[in-house]
C-alpha cells in the first residue's frame, strides 16, 4: 500500500513494535529523531545501527550512551567501517563534494574551494513545502542556504582529517534546487599549481580500489548515475584553476545505497552486493 512499486514482489508488512532480535537497524528518520529514538528505546548491544540522519555525523556528537558512531564514507573510513558497530551515514551533498576533493586534501592541495551544486526535488525529503511542489519546481531554479548548508560541517571535518596542516582550508558552498527529481551535480573550483595530468594521477591512485567512485575523461551528466550507487568525477583545468565535477544519485550513493554499502562492509559481505544497478539512461 505504501511502496506501490513492490506490488507482487514482497509480502513484508509494517509493525507497531520493534523486533529486538535483529542484526542491523537502519534509522531513516528526520534529523534529530534518531537521537530521540535511541534515548527512548533499548536496542540490544549486539544490534548494529546505521543512521541516515545528521545526528551523529560530527565527532562532537558521535556518541550516545555506550554507542560510538563512525562516519560512514567508505572511500575515507573503510577500515573503521569494517570494524564498526554504529555508522553515521553521510549526507548527499556532503558525499558528492567530498569525493571530488578527498584526493586533493590527501596531497595537501586545498586552500579555498568555491563549490556550486544542484539537487533534485527528492533532496528536500517528504515534508511538503512550496518549493517541493511540481508547479513550483517545473521550469524553475533557485539558490538556497548560501554558505550555510548543514553538510558543510561534515565536509570540513573530513577534509581536515586528511589535511590537518592547513587551518585556512575553507569550502564556500552555494546549493541549488533543480527542475528534476533525482541526482546531484557538483562543480568545485580551486587554484592548483600542478598539471591536470598530475591531478588525474592523484585521483586514479586514490580511487583505484573503489568499486563505486571513478574518474571519467568525458563530460559527465546525471543520467549516467541516477538509479546507481556510483559517483563519477571529471576534471578540468583553466589557467591555474582546477574544476572538479562530480555526479551521483542523492537517494542511492547519497543515502540508502551508501547505507547498504556500509552494511556490507560491516558484515563482511561483498561490498557491491545488492548494488550492481544500471542507470536509467533512456
């Protein structure tokens, strides 16, 4: 009745009580609700938790009771995720921006970064507002939360994890609401003194063992990644400026797909299990 795309495929049903005898619990509630839920419900210590809200993403907020949450970006924290019992799943904009900048941070190349990003209407969640109605979205575009987006803190936390030596590292981010349903397209600009060939080598080396993140030479676009767990990256250089483009599906690599990827890593399952998805290209 709720997930009408699953008609004929499952007889699962909703329950009003929580089965305590479970291996893993995904918390898919609004921001602030996961913390309340764990404060008000006794969850067995053997049950692992993957939280999709922002409640536990920052180190200063990463513990509740005896549970300590690991920031669940596999390309950054794979070994910690493998050994974790609790995961804070990254935000969608945060994932897209970080994957475009992590190789640069590792090599000490970040200073000031200017980022723009556009997301589809599903990035607004299910709570209705004027800007999420089709009649407002269609043939329309708008900037919002300029330089104040909630994902900036986790982005800066991850970048300084790799490039702690530069206290002036700053990401200036302008997000946009787009006239489409799914996907995120990011363009990050920064000054860079090394050649595009050298930068590409850094990215190839950084992501060589990553099943879902890849560098692409041709211009990238949303339809390549929507309905997949992939993040594609394209690099351009104009004068002394490097431009990093990234695309991903905000509902998969930006949310539930990455949560399943984290679960696979935690339980020793093949990392790509359940995530070998083809883009809805046409």
